[in-house]
C-alpha cells in the first residue's frame, strides 16, 4: 500500500530507453534449407539470435524397434534407409558386426567390393553437400555441377547393386551376386557388371575434374570466404564433448578417422590422406568434403587396380543365426561415426539393436554454436554440418 | 501533334514496354541460367526454344486464387505490388531511345534526378509488402530491403554525380548528346562511377549477391512469401523490368545511350540502346548465377566503408579535373 509514487516515475524513466522486443522465429519443420524436418525455435532480437532450441523427432521411424522383429538379412534392407544419402555405408558396420559374432571372415574380394562401394557412397553424399551448401549461401549454379557428377557415381552403384539409394547389397559373409549374375556363378568374375572397371575410371576422372571446377567456381570465391571464414567456430574440445564426428570433427583439427583406427574394411592396403582443418569454421568444414571426395576417388582407382579375385561370399548357412553375444561395431560413414550395438540371444534376429548415428551428435552441438549469431549465419552454420534428418531421428 | 494525344500514345507504349522487356529479360535469365548450369531450360512452350514459357507462366498466375493472409494489413498488402510496378513504369518515362522528341517519354530537365528518385519508391513497396504480410520472414525481408535502400541509394546517386559534372546537365537526353559531342562514352572517364552504379543497382534490384530481402534459403522468399497469383506476377514483372530499366539508365549515362560511332540514322537509336542494355542485363544475370550472397552486415560495411568514400573521391577528382582541363 505504501508505494512511493516517485518510484513509478523512476521506472518510467528507465523504460524510456529504446527497447526492442524479442521475437520467436520458427525455422522449420517446413523450411527450404533445413534438409527435411528439423525445427529450430530461435529467439531473435532483430537479426541477432539469442538462443536456438532444436526440435527433432518429426521423422522418427523406430528402426531400433523394427530391428527386433526382423531377421538379419531383413535388417540390412532397413539400415540403408536411415541415412538415405549414403545408404551403402550404413550397411557395413552391421554386417561386419554380425560376421564377427558368427566368426565368419568375408573373402578379400567381397571386402574390396564393399570398400569401393562405401567410398562411392561417400563421394555421393559429399557431392550432395557440395551442391546444397552453396545453395544455402545463395549460389545456385554449383548445385548442378555437383549433382551431375553425383549422378555418375550413383549410376555406378546402381549398376552393381541394382539400387541408387537403397542398395541392400551386403550379406552376412560377403556381398550379393550382382544383378543378373545368377546364384550359381558366385565364384566367378561376374560379380561386378561388365565394363565396371572402365566406367569407374572414367567416372572418377570426371569426379576429380569437377572438384577442380568447383574450386574455381565457388571454393575460391571471395563472398563465400566472407560468409564462412570465422563463422561457427567449433573448437576441438567442444566438438569432442558433444561427440561430433566425421568431417565436422576433422575440420576442428582432430585427426580422427575410423577408417584408420578400425579394421572393418581393408583400408590399411591404401595410402590415403585424412584432411584436417585448422579453425573449425564453416569454411574448414566445407573444404574437408572437397578433399575427402578427391581422396575417395583416388582410393577407388587404386582399389579397382588391386582388387583380388576369388569368391564374393563366405560359406554361410542358408538361415543366418547368430550365437549368443553382443558387439559394438562402428565405422566411418560420410557423416561421421555410425555404430551398431548388436545384442544376440541366439536365433535369426537380434534381441536388441542400438543405432548410433553421426548426424544426431552433430546436430546436438548446434545450440552452442548458434548462440549470438545472425540469421544468415544460422543457415550457414547448420548447413555446414551436413546432416540428414533421417539420420538424426532414425 | 496534339500534346495530349502524344502523351496518351507514349503512355500506352511505355505501359506495353514494361511487360515486354520484363518477359524478354526473364526469358533470357531462364535460358542463360540453364546454359550456365548445363541444362536446356524451357523447351516445349511455344514450339521452339520454349519462347512462350513466361507467357504461359503469366497466364497461370492470372488463374490463381487471390490469397490474402488473415492477419495481413489488407490495403497495404494490396497496394505494395502496385507501388513497385508504378516506380518501374515511371522510370521508363525518362529513358531516351533516340534523338527525336518522340523517342523519349518526356525530356525532363532533371531527368536523372527524377529517375533516381522514382526508382526508390519501389523499395518502399517492398517495405510495405514485408510489413503488411503478417509473416515474420516477410517482415525481416522487408526491413532488410529498407536497410539496403538507405545504404545503397547513396553510392548509386554519388556514382552518377561524376557523369553529371562531366556532362554539365541533369537531362538524360543532354547526357547522351554530351557523350556524342565529345566522341566517346563516359565509361572511359567515369569507370569508377560505372562500377559503383552497377554494384549499387544490383543492391537496389535485390539481385544476387545482394538478394538478402528475398534470400530463399534463410527467409523462404522474404517479402514475397505471402504473395501469390496476380500480385506475385506484379513483383515478378517489376523485378525483370527493373533490370532492364537500371541497365538502360547505366547504358545511357555511361555507354553513350542511343549513340554509336558512325551511326547517325534516327531509327537506329532504339536498337543501339537496347543492345547496350541487354549487354548490361547479361552481366546482371551472370552475377546472379555465379555469386553467393553477402550477409546483411557485410553489405552495410561494403556500402559505407568502401563505396561511399570511393564515390566521394571520384566526385572530387572529376570536379578538379573538370575545372583544370
């Protein structure tokens, strides 16, 4: 009751200062550059972002639960739908894990075919990024250059597996005989389609050429540098604490590549460079992918030169049954570390399959990086992480 | 000829010219962008080369339902596309297409002043569109356009001042005649002005690398987000007619307008001007399909820290040389 009227006057004087109210900007789930259905609830003050709350789960399809009621060969078909941009690379750790539990060693030729296709999936996935990221920064033309060559790579994957996005080509113990080869010809050279080597050489030369073309067109562009250098800087400590992996982690200067540390495919036969960045900004994350495309293309060229002959699938029973046990198998997918924790109680299907995807961890660091940046940088930063929403939500 | 009859005929011609130039420029953009991106582009509409693609698009827009969002400010929302269109049409009034009085809408004594002033009204329409749409993306886009107008109006006008000093007149016709009289276009002496004018005009037109008001990857389509059908068509036509208008002004001021060495036939004037204009429009389209977009604060610092001082230096040097020589 005994309010001093002068206090109100003092309050009034303070509120005379220019106040700009905050505004909530809902970026997504339907937005041109959220790569699907990511929703970012951003509180903004003018164009300055105060904080961002990512909302995920719009694309949850329940793969872990689905895997519990399916047999092992059926699960392989599920897994390449998690991250559809690099479907083939997602199958690998699961089949390798199952093979380890079964104590089956896939023949060397099958391992080489897996390696070639994994690297092709990496090129395809990185080309999608090379296409979409300049688009997010406002440059439309690189999209078509990158997609043209991506189509070439997808054609190769299709010629071997029969599918562009969802190859479903691995079997526990090796790979499937190529389309049209027939079940009786597993051991002969017909596992890869005729002309595959020649076409791969042509395609990889084109891929390397278009990388140089993209360098001229966009990577060296001053405006791109202005938009990406020093933007969204992620320190190595921050990246590691959020479990960021793949090119995003390497851009922060951490030389961590599961192709080097895990022996799930014969990567030790190849001499490849693992590029690392210095600053961990959007530009570093962007050029990481260009370097990796080049390294993968060179690796594929070396692999088709050195591919051993022999069978493409080991001797496995008709009905795949895994012994009791559990295993965590991880691999370097184009997006980062993809891992499957496989628990078997015996039988034709897993008791439990836990899926660790790269995009989920990569997205979780976004609120930290997006604090205090401008709205255009929001797009530049989250675009640079190259996530796929199917990979986030599973 | 009767003054009012002449005026009426000129008005009709100008109103017809705006959509025609917009369609030609728009078609050029479709085809040029396609060939820059290893595509074919429009191909089927109109039997050959897809020449009728934009006419078909226009007819499609006319058939669309006219949607006004519930929380839009209706009168402002409806007026915004008209404002944009009016400013574009009005600019065409002072562009000289030839030496005779019939080849220019009205030979205003302060022609270039009028053109600069009236073309800014279009940005007001953009601001109105962003404000009235009742959409946050539109609002940000509209305000960005407003900020861009304030920043780039200055280099645009200051870039022209050098030409005005050299020509000694504000009349568009007078500037062309001054260039013909001295025997070479002002682009040779006012290259800094041309450079400033082109950059600032890109920003005024909201074209890449200054297309932040639209910025489809950030703001959906900025101030255009809520527009559809006929109102969107107005913005669309105005955008492409604006490319033509700004290119024509630049051609008139810096490239000698309708004049060309050794050509004195009166009928050749419009063709020469249109050829020069399309050469500049090509540059504008080329930029769009090559460059990423700047950030809003980078655009501001480019304008205030580089373009405005450069323009002022250009004016000072021009003025000194004008007095000395």
